[in-house]
């Protein structure tokens, strides 16, 4: 049994690393070979992911013409990984994280090629089924990638690596959505699916080059005990629990449901290209730019310091709510794009900074399971949001739905501020 397996799980504060001046983004890529290959695989894989998202959303909208059907697609994509998230977290702690990432990439490539068999409305069931399998396998990938980040970076590099990884997600959202919208609008969804499949193989080739510094982490105890270890730890350390709930709040109020509304806006209000594919691609593009720019600019003031990160999270929710309010009147495509940019600036800040707080505070021996639990909450709320928004779009117009989402987006900011007041009092009393 390794030292990591024998040692007890320490408290949040005991695991908080000593962080010096963070390294620069280009310096990290130049000096850290392992992270460079991890990042390169992410770039290629995400490019294909957004091809698939645009193509699948447009295809289901064309085949059914129903907002509920589009919402159901997003619900499936969220609930499938939720079902396997606890197991995925255990795997990320028990098995070699690099091997887990490679296997999931290869499996996803073959699943994506199955989308080529969706030809008409009678094949909608196949599109839903393949989407469920694709999302379920991706549910293994996400916790493993989050958990492996501290394995391939130092404490000084961690914040930079986290921000660069999330910014890359945003940039590839912008680039992938724009290119995916063009390809889907001009060449059809089948071409987008083919490109997506091959990107997973390229990503796996990059990940093969990573050399982990030590043996893989191992989950302690039997499967049942391992499954609930993270939940027990989070209940004993409520600050970790509240941090992990931020992505669930994003998914419920700022992300997944808004994506369903954007499909409706692209098709019924500002349609450009086949089924509004080009306009949807533009909306996703500005969203990616905003979610990348926001954390980078905010981090110039916060660094990786705990208190500024926490304060900025509340500010991020407010910015996102303002962005949705700008979209809501649907004056024209330009204001929709600008509002989407603002919304994504705020959402990106919340996403990156909450991840950074977990990376700096979560114990390594259960890090994968904590991220697995976080991902489960994210997907559960995303599934609930997408189906609810899909139903609302069949009953009300997009304007009414967006105004409601704008107001509700302020609630997490209020709850997080209230928790920070209590958290600071508990710290000052030494009860944490």
C-alpha cells in the first residue's frame, strides 16, 4: 500500500499549497512538456466537440421543429454523464489518469461516427441514443482531466494551467462553433460529425506523449466506501461543497438552458444559413470569446489568492445576469451577440475561479471523486435546466424565458456572499 493510501485525508486548509508568483502562459507551455501535450490534445478534441454540438442541435431542430426536442437533446447530454459521474470519480482516483483519458478519446471517436447513420426523422431515436453514449463516456474524461492537472504542474504553475485550460475551452468554443456553423450550414451535419470523430484520435495521440511523475492515485477502501468518500468529505467541509456547487449553478441558470434558447433564437429570430446554423455558430463564437477573456482579465487582479478569487465569483454572477438581460429584448442580432459576450465573461469568471479554489484545496487522494461529484451536480442541473427551458419555449416566447433567467441568475451571488460572511467569521474564530 502506498503512502498516499495509508495517510488520512487532511482538512482543506492543510492541503492549501504555498503559492509563489505564478508563471506566464507561454512560459508554462514552453517549459512543461507534460502540460503541453495535455493542452494540445484538449485543443484538437474541443474543436471537434463544438462541431458536434452545432451539428447535432441543428439536425434535431430540422428533423423535429420542436423546442422541447432540442431541450431533450441537451437533457440527455447532461443526464447521461450524471449517471456515471460517481464511478468516473472513483476511476480517476484508482486508475492511471492518462490511460483513462486516452481510452475515452478512442471510444468517443467510434461513437461519433455512428451519427452518420442519422438520415431522417425516423432516426431521431438513434441520435438521442448516440448522444447519451457520447456524453456518458465524456463523463469519465472530465473528472480525470481536472484531477490530472496538479499531477503535471507545480503549485506555481497550477493557476496558470487552470486558466489556460479553461481559456482554451473558450477559444475553441469560439473557433469550433464558428467553423462548425459554417461547415454545418454549407456542407451539412455529416461532414461535421466526420471531423469530430478524427479529432478524438489526434487528441489520443497527443495524450500518449504524457509521462506522469509517479504511480496513479488509488482510491482507498472498497467500491462502496470509495463511492461516498468525496460526499462525506464535502459534507464535513462545507466550503468545498459550496465551491463545487458553482458549476451546478452555472449549468442551471447561465449555460445549458441559455444554449437551448439560442437554438430557438437562431432558427426563429435571426436565421442565417441552413436552420440558422451560421447565426448559432456566431452566438457560440462570442460566448467562447467572452468566457476566455473574462477570467484572464480578472486574474490579473486576483492572481491565485483565495480571498480575491472568492469575491470575484459573486461579481461574475452579476455580470452574467446583466448579459442575459441585454439579450432578452432581442432587438437585433448585434445586441444578442454582445449580451452573449457579457454573459460569458461573468460565467467564465465563476467557472475558472471555482475550479481554481478546488484545485488549491481538494486533497489529492480524493481529488478525482470531488471533481466527479462536481461534474455530477453540473450535469444534473444542466439536464433539469434544458428540459425545463425546452418546455417553457413551447409555452412562452424566448424573451420571457430570458428575462426570468436573468433575474434568477442573481440568486447564487447572494447565497455565495452570505456563505462568505459566515466562512470569514469561522476562520477568524479558528473553527475551520
